[in-house]
């Protein structure tokens, strides 16, 4: 079968009717770009979250009294490490600091810099720090969001904290945390564990919570139950629970976005269907003439399929590429806030490229297939009418 | 001489069993021989165009027999009707029905696409038919820039490019001036010499004076 002349005719038709097709191409490109951006962002965040959670310890132990999370006694560290199968037990100190000038909360995290860091993504960064130099005076590492707010009020080198005991702690800015960990670290301040305890008003022999690992997956439930049996006032959160929490959060936002998006897509499909249902006399006549020249119904439908596939596949390729640039190069301005607004500080996130082929296939199926169908039904209806009727 | 078109007891009723029912063709019996030129004459609304549309298989009769070039066209399924039309019928419309934004060559190509010829064969066929109709010099021109007479010739070329045996013309001179109408009549004579069977539906009196070897059939109120 010689398809060259047919394809040539399709391209010719597209070219001669370029004004008519351009608006559909433009709207379709924008819709595909928005949908792709949304999927790229969720993929990227999901991947980022999984990386963060996978780098966390297997369990977090918190003390609960009267239903509230309170500071955990440090001696629980010794108790937990004595259990066979438990490795890498570490205390964690964190809390919120209210930054009055901008009315925002910063998250203070205290770490033992000489201890092996249990959180591996933090470890990678902390390994680059000269610990002696860092501890030579009261220093801190700050997230990009914190830096932005401190800069606004001219705290370029240091910031003075007011701990609960009404004293003053002048802490110098040592460095800014890298952007790629921004989802978690935009509002974060990292400092020495003892300084953090002073600023947060945590007793020396207490910590916020305790992290520990159980390498043997089969042992995890047993060890968890063992610790619970010894301490009734504790809560143990598994890494998987955290992951589920993040997923649930992301799914909630995704669902709202998807519903809004579906409304737009359905409206677009209805407009296209309407357009072809009340196909103008020129289009109708064109089909009638082709039928009178000996074009079969199948060939006319094939013409319209190829014509529209060229439009929508080009808009799909363009839309997906624009989305990639928008999300991974320009960091999705406006759209990112839909997903990243959960921190009390805005995140200047650099999305890590994460392209899921299944998502791209999903866009294709959910967008192009219904649109082609919405075009073909009216075209088929016209094709089966008598050519004289169609040419009228 | 072989009978190429046979119509027996042919009826066409529009909007059958409705308040606005219209009996367009009534018991038509007509045999047309190969290489004949038929002038189907009648006033507007007499049923000429309906008869041509049925011959071209654009529409089906309500009842009766239609045999064109050995095929019972009223009973053919769509795929075969299209093939039949492609191979046997060349239709020239009153309003030309050309693609105004395309060139002369591209317009003629629309008839060749279903044949799935290679580009070389298409090019040759287009050149031949343009030479025959004497419009080769307009090959690359956009149809919208042509005069009425030139458009008519492009429409003829498009109808002829697949070398059909039967040419059907619906009011072919209605949109033409006197000189161009005479040119059209010359082309028809030329086509008759090539052995084509031609049916022209017209109410133009110019055909009365034309020196044509043709059979005139009058149609009135759907009857001949």
C-alpha cells in the first residue's frame, strides 16, 4: 500500500487549514503540559519523600504522657541498645522556634556531630563539615527558607535565640543546607545537640525522641513489642508508617488537583465533540466531496484520525517537553506551591528529575484517546450520510 | 452496442411516510448504451439531479433496479460502492466542488489517493489528464485564483483522471459564460470520441444548438 500520497494529502490539509487547527493544538498543548507537570511534580516529590524516608532510621520512639508527646529520657537509649537485634540507636533533639519578625516557625534539629549520623542523607552533608571548626563557637546550619527570612531582617551572620529560661544565645550562621533536600529542610536549623537542648528548653538528660534500626525485617515486630512491653508510655513509629503518611498527604492533594483537571479535560472534550458535531459546512462539504470521488468511509475516517493524531501527538510531545522544562529547569513556579505548601516556610525546591513512563502512557490514554473518539464519532456520522447531503 | 446503464421501475421518494413526503422519481425506465451522450433535460426540481445521484451511487433508490456497468449499485455495501464510484464514475458538479485552497495538481490528486498509486504514476496520470483538458499551464496554481472556466476544466480533469467509463455532469454550464460553455461542449465531444458514456443533466439551451451526437431525454415531475 502506498501511503505517501495519502500522508502528503493529510499534511496538505493540515497546512491549508492551519488557522483552524492552531487553537486546538495550543489548548491541547497547554492541557498536556499542565497534566504532565502535575505528574512530574508528584513523581519527583514521591521519589524525594521515599529517599528521605528510606534514609531515616527504621523506628522512631517517642514518649507520650496524657496523650501528648513529651521529651524522652535519654537512658532509654541504653535500654534499647541492650536488646539483641537492635543497631544504631541515637537520640534526636528537635523543636520549633517562633521567629517573631516574620511570624514563622523554624525547626531546630540538634545532632551529636561526633556520633555516626543515623539519618544518612544528613550524614552525606555533615561529612563535609569540619566538626572542630563548627563546634569552636555556637554555629548553625540553616535551610534556604530560614536564610531568606533572616536576611530580610539583616541577620546575615548570626541570630540571637531566646530560650525558655529567658537567657540569650547568639548562634552564628555556618552554612546553608543544599537545595535538593529542601522539601524537608527549608525551615530547618541544624546545630550541636547540647545547644539545641538549651534553646528548646530540653533537660540535659532528655531528648525529643530516639531513633533505632533493626536490620532483620522479621525481627522488627518482635522487638517493637518487646520495647512496648517494657515501656507503656511510648509510641514507636515505623519507617513504613511515615511513608504511608506522606503518600496519603500527596494523594489528598493529587486527588483535588485531578478532579479539577478532569473537569477541564471533560469540558475540552465536549467542546471538541460539539465542534465536530456541528461541523461547519466547509468541513462537511469536504467529506462529501471526498466520498463522491470514491473515498470509502474507512478512508475518510482514516484521514481524520491521522490528521488529528498529528495534531495531538505533536501537542503531546511539545506539552510533555515543556512540562519537563517547566518542572525540572524552572522548578514549576505557581504549580509547586499546590504540592509544597505543607511547610510553614515556602520551599525553593529543585525538583529531582523523575519521569515515570507509565505516567506518560497514562496521559496519552486519558487525553488523546477520548479526544480522538470525540472527533471520530461525528466524522463517522457525516461519512455515512449520502455525499449529496453532505455537500449541500 | 452494449447497454452500460439500466434503470427499471426506478422510484425515489424523499421523507417517505412523513408529512413532507416527496416523490422525486416515478417509475423510471431507461437504458443507456456505451459511448452514448445523454442530455437529460428538464426544469429545476424535475428530478434530473436525483437521477444522476442514483446513477453515481450517491444515494439509493426507494425501489427499482439500477445496473451500472454490470453492477447493481443500489445493493452494494459501502466499501464496494466507493470502489465502484472510483473505477467507473466521473462526476462533474455544477459548483465544481474543488478544494479552493489546494492547487490544480493537488485537487486532481484527491481522486488518485484511494487508488494507492506510487507518486510517479500519479504524476504521469495528472500530466496526461491536464494535457487532455488543455490546462497544464495552471498545474501549480491555487484553485481559488482560477476563473470559472478554468475551475470547470480542473473539475473535468479530476473526474477523468481515473479513466472512468461513465461521466455524469450535473448542470455543468450553469456557472459558465457562453464561451466557456462552448469549450465545455467541445471537451464533451472529445470525451465521446474517447469512448466515454456521458450523461448531462441540464436546462441550458446552449446544448440545443450544439452539434452533438446525443440523445435528449426530457424529464418532468420525476417522469421521463
